[in-house]
């Protein structure tokens, strides 16, 4: 019975913590676009990154 006196306040604090974390994530826009990141993974980049071009231009010369 004594453990109930400890577990009830801990569970209430945990519920409030989870509710605050959920409220913060909704307010900060974490759930605005759920499908966009999944489609971005599948899209090909038409333009290579600048770092890739720098590596291609720095090829050593033979001779």
C-alpha cells in the first residue's frame, strides 16, 4: 500500500511531462508535413552538390 503513495504522483508527473512534450511538438510544427520527408527520400537530385564537383575537378594528372 505504501508504494501506491509513490506511484500515483510519479505517474501524474509522467503524464504531465508527456502532455507538455506533445504540446511543444505540435506548436513547433513537428506534425505539419507527414508525407513530405518520405517523398523527398525518393526524389533524385538533378543538380550534384558542390562538394561532388570539387572532387571531380581535382583529379590528378597523369604524366
